[in-house]
């Protein structure tokens, strides 16, 4: 990666403009552990259903 001294002032302004705009400056909501727990329940339920189905057809 090039050092900051290797860029012209115009390039640095363009870089700062890109970094400070768009996706880089979006305020995000805090992480929700309840949503993680919900996904864990869904995955566990699907795994349990698959295991029950497999045992009913004799695969387990």
C-alpha cells in the first residue's frame, strides 16, 4: 500500500470524499442478540425436523 505522501492533494481529497460518503458513513443499529437467538431456534428446529424425518425413513 502506498504511503500518504505519494498521493497528490487532489487524490487525497477524492479518497477522503469516497471514504466519508455512502456506505462508509451509514449509521447502523446496534447488534440484536434476540435476532441471533431467533435464528438459532429456527436452525435447531429445522435440524430437529430433518433428524426426525431421517429416523422415520430408517436413515438414522
